[in-house]
């Protein structure tokens, strides 16, 4: 019995110590948050897949389809509607990006269809802060694309928290933007889909 017990005891001790080392290594991983400011001067949408593009000076941010966000974008000409992007929380980790902000709606002057949509979602108050959470990918900006993009009347500056778990090169993990300029000066994505400018000039802050 002793011949079996002591080898097993030694094995359990070895496993316990190795798990302890692994836990220590995990806890000691450096999670560094590197804040940076991004200047956004154009917003576009892809009618084919519902993605939305934020054109920044440093990066292009392409967000996956979000039905609520797209509905609000479709009603961007409504009175009493503000996309409060600059006061949101924006986070990146290598090439991924998450953005959380609110769309403010004054139902007393908003379009009827927009008011009814908010009512169905349970927003009965007259002034609504509708939460938006979108995620997607970021890409290194192309100066040629930025030069031909239809600019907003003013540049919006947002603060972004860049999460870095190791000491590798962040930029090295991010690809060049898939946006390109066609021969006629029209902006397209890979595959030739023409992008539509979102026309958020007066409703973004």
C-alpha cells in the first residue's frame, strides 16, 4: 500500500505545483491599456451587408451589422436625433474594436415611425438614451481613401482605449484597410461594393 501511496502523493504534489506556476504566469501577464485619440471625419455604410464604416485619421473601423443601429441610421434625418459617439466608450484589442455609445432621441419632435419603434421597445419616456453596442475590425487607414472621402463639416475626436496583453507590435497585427478608390473616384470595398455616405453631418457629436 505504501509503495502505491507515496508515488501517487508525489504525482499530486507535482500537478499542484505546476498548476500554481500556470496560475502565476496567467496573473503576471501584463494587460496594458494605451489610450489614443482618433479623429473621425467620415461615416459610410455598405448596403450589401449592413456594415458601417467610421473613417479615422489613423484607422478605418468597420463594424458588423447591427439592426438597431441601422434602423436609427435609416432615420438619421428625423428631428430630435443625436448620435452621441464622442461621449461613448471605445475599446480595441489588436484588430478588433468594440464601441458603446448612445443615440439620444427627443420623441416630442421625432418622426412618427421612430417614435413607434421606440415605444415597441419599451421606451415610453419623452427623451430617450438608446444604447448602441457594435463590434468589428479596425484597419490601417489609406491616405488616398481619406483624401476622397466625403468629409463631415467638422472632425469628431474620440478617445479609444487600446488593450495590449503582450509586448508585441500592435500595428503589425492590423491589416491595411479593405477600402479602395475606384477609377471614377468612388469609394468601394473589396469585391467592388460601392459605399454610401451616411449623411450624419448634423446628427453626430
